[in-house]
C-alpha cells in the first residue's frame, strides 16, 4: 500500500470513530434510500443498540462459523410501487435481492424465509401472481422457501403488500469479502449497466416525461459470483 492510500484509510478510520448525530428528528424518505442518511441512521440508532462484532462490519450479510461450517445470513425488506413493473415484480425482486446479498459474501444460497404485510382489500389474484413469481425465482436458484409469516393492516395503512425475506447460505469459497477490505485504487467491475431497475420502475410509475422500453435487470447473481470466485479468489468485496 502506498503512502497516499494509507493516508486515505487513516482518514476514513478517524471519520468512523467520530460520533454521528442525526440532524433529523423524524424519519424521512432519504433514510430508506441506501445513502448517507441510511448509513447515519443505522450507526446512530441500530448499531448503537445492537452493537456486536458481526454487525459492526456493516456488510449486507453476517458470516460466521457453526460446527466448522462457514455460513452467511441476511435479511431484506422490499417495498416498490408499482408492484408489477417491466421485467419483474416485487415477488421475484424479494427473492433475487436476498439471494444476491448472500452471493456477495461468497455464499451459495440454500433457504429463504418470507414474511408478508398485506393491506386490507388487496386482490388475492395479485397476491397469487406475486407468490408464483417468488416460487419460480427460488426454483431457478435451487433455493427453498421454508418458513414465513403473514400480517394484515387496515385499508389505506399499507401499499398493497410489503415483503421481508431472510436467507441463509453456505460460504463455499476461501474468501473474505467485506466492504472493510476495499482500498484506494481498487478496480471496480460492474455486473451490468447502471440504473436499469430504477428507471424501469420510474417509467412504470409515470414519473418520467418520456417513454422508454427499459426492463428491470433484477436477476439472481450466484452463478456469476461463483464463476468469478473460482478464477479470482482475491476479490476484496462485492455489493
């Protein structure tokens, strides 16, 4: 590591140790967008309360050993409007998202749990379509959905359906993938073009002033990750 990179890392470590004070007193949409506001909320509220070595890594999953087997565990909540969009729906998205969080730890996904928050009045036929989409996505990845939960909220108190999926997988490669391993000067490789899913959803909402034939790129990435790690186990991190 050169002197410049070392200086950058030292500054990052100093910033990590600096206490985070939330400027907002109420939750905003920015807190769920995955950026700095989300990070600050996680550190100031959740990490402060649940502090432990696994959580402190702030990766998209936790990896740990159990009886000599290295496992990965992750959970994710899915809210999207509209529920059906070009190239996918909230069902397959909830399966792909959790599978991919496991994959980016080098873990082969094995089992999922799924919880549904259903709004009163939501069409059961639409729910069947979403669940069928989840089943097809899981089957494609050789993953089983083995447990779950359902809750209902009053009409007008939800957005049709929210889904939370939790996944567990086994880390098959001798790797240590973590955002903490990233270093200045690292090469960043993308699995595809940027923004296709977000634009597809925005077009479906009618938020854009133009029409575009753009499909969401939601897809399971384990096979791709598995192939990459077989030939390049020195990858530092994946997201």
